[in-house]
C-alpha cells in the first residue's frame, strides 16, 4: 500500500507544479467552460514572451484536446473534493490442457480483497489512503499483495497504468476431468503467484458530446445521453509461477503434460476498437457501459523457453489472440454531492496447440463524496 501512496503522491506533485508557478505570476481569469479542468491550469501559464508561437500552439492544442459541447457536458464548478470509497479487487486464472478424453481444467483465484479508503482531491487528482478490511481481524499475516492503478480521463484521451502482484492466498475454483474433482473445489493453494503490469491508452472520437470523466472521475457532468466509438492500444507483461508440488496428490498424479509447467511469462500487444455510451436516465443520474475488444499478439516463454521459433511464421500467427476491456459505471452527481459505483475488468486470452489460459482481473468500487470551494468563474458576485 505504501508503494501505491508514493506513486499517487509523486503524480500529484508533478501535476501541481504548473499551478504553483501560476500563483507567482499575475492572475489571468480563464473562462473557457468547454475546456477540461485538468488542463485549464496549464493553459494559464505565463511565459516571458506572451505572443510566442510556442504559447499560441500550446493553448490551441489544449483547446483542441479538451473542447466539449456544453449542451451535452457540464464542467465541474469546484476546486476541491472529499470522497469515501470501498474497493473490491478480484483476479482469476483458468488453465486448460487438451487430451483424448477432453480438456483438463484448473482454475485459481485469490481471496477477494476489500479495502476502505478516504480521499482528498483537487479537481480530478486524488490523494488518499486505503486499507484492507480483512487484515484488521487476522492474527496471521499472509504474503502481501500489491495493487497500484493510475487512471487519467480527459475529453479525447484516456490512459490506465496498473501494476498487480498477488500473494499466497489462492484457492482452487475449477477442477474438471480429474477423478474426484469436485472435492477439491475451494481448497487452499499457495503454489500460484502472478505479476501483471501494463498500459492502456485510448482515443474517444465523439469527445465533444460524450464524457468518460463524467462516469469515472466526476470531473464533468453528462447532461444528455450520448455515445462514441473508441480506439486504443495496450501493452502488458504477465509473469506466472505454478508450483505443482503443492497440488493435492491425486491431482498431481493425473495432470497432463501440457499443464506441467513451472513458469509462464508473456508480453501482450493489442489494438482495440469499441464503443462507449452514457445514458442519462434521470436528472443527475448516469449509466455508462463501454466495451473495447482487442486483437493481441502475445510473445511467450514457458519454463524460460520461447514458445515461437523466430523462423516459423505459422506459429507467429497462432500467437494472435483476443483480449477485452470492460467498464461500467453508475453515478448520481448534482455538482455539489455525488455517489456511485464503477466496475473495470481486464480479460486476456492465451492459446497454444495443446494449452490455453484465460486470466482476468479488475475492481468494483463504491464511493460517495462532496465538492467544495467553487472556482472563481462560478462564484456569485458579492
């Protein structure tokens, strides 16, 4: 958790530097309600040469990246926010090995991790602390796991950075085509570990009327229902260790050679094209659903040996698989107070001739908060 706090703190410090510089110069009111909160501060920066081509280009770029139609999108009127959030993190791995009598299936998932956090925000930037609720009542300490996520939602672009490392609290969730398979469902298994890190970036085509931040960062309000096509690129690295010696003896005796590995590491590159929609179903109420299916190429190593010879192009083609990013959010936001929930799910599919693995991870967050200290252009004159 300390690593997560350091990451968020460093990000906030970096992004607040322009605002500190701004305070040392003359104040210049910027009333561009169609520009997103995140870059208004940057567009106010003063340079030695006010008419320099660089400044003109910078300001025009800011306007282009963040221009919105105020008939559809209302910007946030406040500078500061306070939020209470409960987050539930989950992860699942499904391994499949082919054979004459059908596929053998083994599924593993760590115990669901629920955290409670308090956050303080400046416009769309949040700093806070969250803790594992279950750890308060445990006497024995489990191997720690790490979850770090950074999300940036602007008008035209979105970026997700994430890092996950599991502990030692997996359970067997699926067991098929083994003798007496059902009795092992729910059995604790501490021989499975995973580490995932990655980047998602995507572009929103109809950004003037469709607001992603309205559903996921509450930095704008969607006034009318609208949707948009979305295109993206993603990169991720997956490292998995599988200690079969810790499986129940009956399963070890029957496991097929295709599932007999100790390490699996692969790098995934994918291109995605999908659609997102904001449904304003009542006043101040918003429901968002977005799907980004992707075609991915996975370069893998099993037990530190490459799975695809460089000279075999047919095997290279077989390393092309499908991925999916799913997002859903529901929120009530009257500009002053807000409450809602979000679900984000990443799904990756890896397949070879006699082996496949589907792994998914995500989070469910429930939050409530309020905004305060109105921005200057929205204050009533005294």
